[in-house]
């Protein structure tokens, strides 16, 4: 089998066709794998409820954190306006920053790689940012430079460098391609998928009978009538716990569930906790037991731990990938997520911090800075001294 490959780019430039045969070496390993868990792939992993919950927790959290462009100055830094700020606010038509960041996180969590395509206007400026599906991008190194072969989904392929593609990778063993948590831990994910299928089949097949009716041999018609009457009177949740009345030589024997069925719920809990561990999400955030009783104090510390150890490492990957791109962040520009949006303290704590920050001797903030953090309108300029104090 061979496919037609168009060299260079389908975004513009020269093209030439070549035939390239598909072999075991060129087919992704997941397509040839016969190991346990091979049925769970990055493309269908979201069908596993526990995976969907973990991915949604991290993606929603990342999407809710503003990504702010800054410019380094001699006195520190200042928020930057201009092309980068506009591009981050509206990366593409009908796309918001939250849409873009949430999708980047989803690709990283499922595929281990996210590819941002830089689309330019007629003057050569980057006017849009859009994600390329990881299954359609193949990275490789040529003479020490990354080259990305992109399939447009219609049989056309093109090659691009770092001028066209921003590659954000997760944990990597070769420095080129990020490792997919789904592929690397597919056995654990397959266990959760198998338990979900077992639950569906268990209840689809009527679960397990609660008992057996016994009658003397040779009374088939009698047994049939008793079975029909029993089903009409006692089947379904509305008839649960009704008193059974049987006449004649009929004996009822109760059946208890075997240990493996009785441990089914516990198996689901353990599977959920394992997937949460793979995705580095606190179990309590996806409805799994954390083994501890939750109080306000440790819930607050758990939230801080989630931001620090679960979310922040992913956000740093995104920050640095965009900040190191010379097209998007030239010179002294860089981007940073405003994590205060997730770590906002209660009003009493904020008031205490602001009181110390405004201290005339040891403080480090002005009233204007405090009002900006609290989303308040600035005070009239005539009512303030140069150092930000109110004029008596």
C-alpha cells in the first residue's frame, strides 16, 4: 500500500509528489500493539469516565487562568499591549483564550504533545493561532533542527519548521516527542474501561437472581405459571420487598452474591484512584476517596497543592513555549499565567495582607495597585500624592 506525499507545504510554496510505502516501521506502534490495554488510545480515552473527569479538571482549571503578556523593563516589568496581547485575547475567529488553552491542555494530557500552528497574514505577521491535531503531526530532527510533517486530513502532507509550528511537549525520553499518559499507562486505563463494561453488562443482564424456586419434578406447567406470576408481582424496583405468598410444594432458596461481585464497587474506587494518580490529580477532585476526612483547613491546602504540583508544571510548559517564540514574543516580551485567579484568598485574609502592603514604612504596594487587584475603578488622580497616599 502506498500513499501520495506532497513535499514542502500545503500552506504555500512548491510541491512535488512522491510514493512512500507503509511498513511496520512507519505505522504508529499503537496501531500494531496487541498488548493488554491496546483498546484504550488517546483518541477514545475520553470514553473512560475517570479519564474524562481528570482531563476536565486540569483543562478547565488551565482555561480559567488568564495568560498575560509582560515586558521586561529596567524597573522590573509592566503589562504589554499590542499584537501579542490581541492575539492571546482572540487567537482565531470564534476562539477565545480559554478555548485555546483548554484544548492545549487536553492534547497534552491525552497525546503528550500539543502543536500550535502560526497562520500569517499577507504581510507575514502571525494573525491566528490554531491547534494542529497531534495524530496529524510527525516531528523529526534534521541537522539538529525540528521538522514537522503535517497531514491536512485529505492526503496532503507538508513540512514546516519552528517558524510555523510551536511544539509543546510533556514528559519526554528523547527530547523530541512527548510521552502520552494514555499510551504509557494504557493497562490501568483499560482496567477502568473493563470495569465500566462489566457494570453495564451486569445490570443489562438483570444483575443476579436473589433466589431460586424449587418444585417437585413433573410440574412444568405449574412452575411456568408460578414464574410468570412471580415476575409480575415482584419484578422491578416498585415491587421491591413485597411479601411473597406461594401455595403448594414450592421452596425458595436465597442466593447471596459471590465475593468478586461484592468487591465490585471497591474495585471501581481503586481504579479511579489509580487513574487520578496517573494524571496527577487529587482523588477528591474527581469524586474518589482520598482516605482523609476533609475540613476547611486541609481543603484549602489541597487546593494549593493542586495548583502547585498538578497544574503549575503544565502551565510552565505553555508559558515557556510561547515566550521563547521570536515571532510571538520578540525582545523583552514574555507571557505568564496569573495564578492568583485560582489562589484568591478570603476577604479577611486579603484585607490583612493589603493592610501590611500599604504600611508607610514596610509596605510594598500603593492604593492604586490594591484597587486594581480588587477590580475596582481607579481613584481620581487629583486626590492622590505621587506615592499613592490620599491628600488630606
